[in-house]
């Protein structure tokens, strides 16, 4: 990307169960039930990072674009809808029944094929992890499959000419990172607070396009993804047992002693 050419950013987002509710596994498939699913909260930071990037270079009026890509069932279109309301330019929905049951390897394979199919991106931005599996595997696997440099766990990102720069904050030090474009960046929840869709954004999103892709568009077979192509298999699952009642200490003047004895018995002192 030169200073005069438009910046084309791709953001990967996921449709995940709402963290406000308990997660449940389907007893037949051992997969997470997707009822009450929403746009992953951590992916909202990735959308915000992309929007701030293009705004720093003149925004959509200067020809810069933010495309959002998700892989998931029909309902995942609602996750794209929110990103368009936030300000993304267009959405792409990779939707195919054969993708159900994909593990991280299958997901990264399908997403890499989708990125190649779409083409022309200067930068790919993801969240630090999805809020359902929380593995953080897909961004690194995707970068490897696409042969891209990756800057991970960053809280600040900028593009200047043909280079992306970023800041990673650790417990004791801050690192400054850089890589040539095209590249892949994953941002943490320490990035700026994601914007909330306003009325203008909600109305404007109705005019924006969402494309749908299937495996046949990407040249992939059903055997390469989904449960058939998974490197891992869940053979059994069970609901978490209910928590047992805790120990209640009634203060009769010796509560401090009883508490100390309890902590000592648990080897916490």
C-alpha cells in the first residue's frame, strides 16, 4: 500500500453464545449450543481498530474500506449486521452446513481459502480470542496458512505507507512491533472501547451489502472441514456438577480463630 492508495482492511469476527448465559453442549453432537448467540465481545475491539485505522487516513470518503468476514450458521449474519452498524463497509458470510463441527484447524483452513478468494487486503485484524473456546489458535494458524507476518496481542495499531506498527503491553514492559504489509494483527481488549451503533449507523447499515460464500466457491471439499476434517474429536461430555454448599462460620466471638483453622486445613496459610 502506498500513501495514495486506499487502505483495505479485513476483520474476522465470530458468532458466539452470549457470555451472560451458561454455555451448554448438545448431548448428541457435543458441540456448543448456539442459541442466544451474538457478535463476540472481543471481536468488537478488532472492528474498532479497523475503523480507527481508516478514519486516520481519511475514512470511507478517501476510498478506504473495512470488510468483515464471519464463518458460521445462518444466524451469524446478525454478527455482521452489528459491525455494519458500527461503520464497516461490507460483510462476507461463509455459510455451509459442512462447516459444522470445524475445529481450529478446519476453521483456519476455510478462512484462509475465503481470504484468498476475496483477495486484495492490506491488513487482517482479529480479536485476541473468541469468547466461546478462548484458544487464540485461529489467528496464528491463519497467518501461517497465508504466509503473513503476525503481530499478536496489541493494544495500539497504525499503518504508515507499506508498514504496520503496533504496541504490545506486558506486565513489566511495552514492546513496539512492526511488519510489512500485508500482515495479520490481533488486538486485545485494552484497545479503545468499541463504539456503539448510533441511529445514523443503524439506518446506513440497511444499504450495505453482505455476500455469502459456500465451500464450492472456495474450492474446498466437505471432507476437509467440519467434523469430517477435524484434527480433534470430543467423544463424551457431561454437565458440570452443581456446586456444593460452602462452609458457613457463625461469629460467636471466635470467628477469626475458626477462619484461620479452616484456611490452615485447606493449606492456604
